[in-house]
C-alpha cells in the first residue's frame, strides 16, 4: 500500500473514531461529565502545583544560561554513561523531581536551541521520562496501596530500570550521519581549558544569545508554562472521559480479551486485566484500578503498577508528542524505550520482592532523599508540600550528579595522565 493510501486510510479511521466518541458523549453525558470533573480534580490538586513551579524555573534557568553552564560541568558524567551532552543532566533532574512530561519539555527546548542533536534528544527522552518520588510514595504507596513500605520498592525498581534503559540507548543512532556532523561542528567551536572557566564562559554566552531583560524573561516563562500546563490538563481530562466511555460502552471488555488470554496462560490473576488496559491508556487510573484489585496477589499488583508507571500511559505519550511537534525528535524511539522500561521495571520489582528488599529499599530511599512523601499524601497534595518535596529532591539530584561528574572527571584525568606516563 502506498504512503498516500495509508494516510487516507488513517484519516478515515480517525474520523470514524472521532464521530463514534462524539456520539458516545451524547449518549452518556452524565458519566462523561463526572469523568471530566475527576480529571480536573487531578489537575488542580496535583498537576498544577507540582509542575508549574518547575516549568517556570526551567525556563528562567535556560534563559539565564545557567543550564548550559551546568551542562559543561556535567559533561564528564553524562557523555560516558549515556552519550548525551551535559545539559541532559538538567532534564534528568527535573524529570526526577517533577515527573512527566517535564523532561520532554526541557529536551524540546534543548533541541530548539541546538544544545543537542536529534539523536541525543531521543536518547534523553528514553531514560529521563520518569515518575517523581512523590507520586510513587504518596499517591501510589500510601494513597492507593495503603502501604508506605512498598514505595521504596517501586522507586528503586523504577529508577534502576530507567538507568538501564539510558545505558542501552547510548548506542541508539550512533552511526547517523547528520548526528555525527552536528557533533563534529559542535566540537570545533567548543572552548578549551579549565572546566569551571568554560562553564562560566558558556553561561555568559548563553545569556547574551538570549538577550531578554529579566522582566520579559520572567513574563515569557510564566506565559509559556501556563500554556504547557493547560495542554497537559486537557489531555488528562480527555483520557479520563475516554476511559470511562470505553468502560461503560463495553468496548473495554472486548478489547481486553487478548490480555485475559495471555494472563491465563501465565497464571496471572484475571482481576488485573482491566487495570492493565486502563494503565495502557492512563497512568493514574490504571494504577488505582490495579491497587483496588482485591483478589490479585500483592506481588502481581506491584509488578503491574511498576510496569504501568514506567510505561506512563498513552495520555503522557500524547503530551510528549504534542511538546515535540516543533522539533524533529521522533516518537518511535520513545515508544520503544517506554516499553523496555515497563518490562524492566516489572521484572526488577519481582526480583527485589523475592530478595526481600521492599522494606529495606523504602527506608534507604527515605533517608537518602530526606522525605517519604507520606506527609504530602496526608495533606491532600497541597501546593506547599508538593513544591517543597519536589524542589528538595531536585536539589539533591543536582548535587549528586555534580559530585558524580567531578569524580568521573578526576578519574578520567588520572587515566589520561597515567596513559601518557606509560607512553613516555
């Protein structure tokens, strides 16, 4: 089939689906309204307070040139591990602190300002697309599962599997000619000398290139951040209504039968079929349904929830795709990375469970990050608690990566000096 015919067929299919969905809204107005209100509640109580401050902060730091300066300092860590520029550590830390789709917003800005190549942007999205600890400890462990101890298990499995995906995607597109040409051009103009001095010079250069007065930079940061937040909230409300319509119309049950067959073959509890399908579409709804599956064993619940969190749901995928529309970064590697992350996270959850690391991981993770997010969950995710815990984790992540970068840089320098000494 030719590309033109495929395009016409997909357009026709999407049009039919849109018409059916519109008719369903007319047939089930009450249920659609209630689902939309529940989506808006999530936006007001969680999404806006947890993401808006980070969106504004990231735009300001980018405009001031601070991110590019940090990128120089973090290059010794990010380049050897993940084959991405040092600025990628900023996307990683923001993703860790604020969750989806913070990393995609920052990565898109990197690509728009030519701070990364298309391939590097795709590598970044592969492993920086992570859930924030507040969601795993507060919303999932405390709010859904009523067990704070499992938050550490989910978090450790989630972040280790994300790291593994990043290492694997280090080899993604390494022979791409355009990517190699952009890297060569960047290396030709890269300043040499002391790392601290180069970081300072890059900060000043980035600030001069931006050129906006701080008042205008602040205003633009707030305006662009609110536009992005409204887009995210719109997707959440839309998918909340879509899932409800699919459920009450019976379409969900029809689509779920292949999953039910696979679960039966592997002796997985049948009560997790619908949560799996809901989790494919939307993260929060799928996790909540999996946690509420009373007949399913706890291990199976945790493995499924871990996989759903790593997959992040088509709702988040749509948000990421919308953010990337102004760039040439492709969605195919993103889908592949999310699937790989989901499989690894679920498998690691099972392994850690059998190793008896659930309680230990929770305690260790709480001590390292200096919070457990239980307090935030008990206060209904208030703006202050969400922001405080998010910024605390972001500062810890940045400091940890800076320390690791210094160690990597020193180790690399020692190896180079030792190599030259042996040659002499």
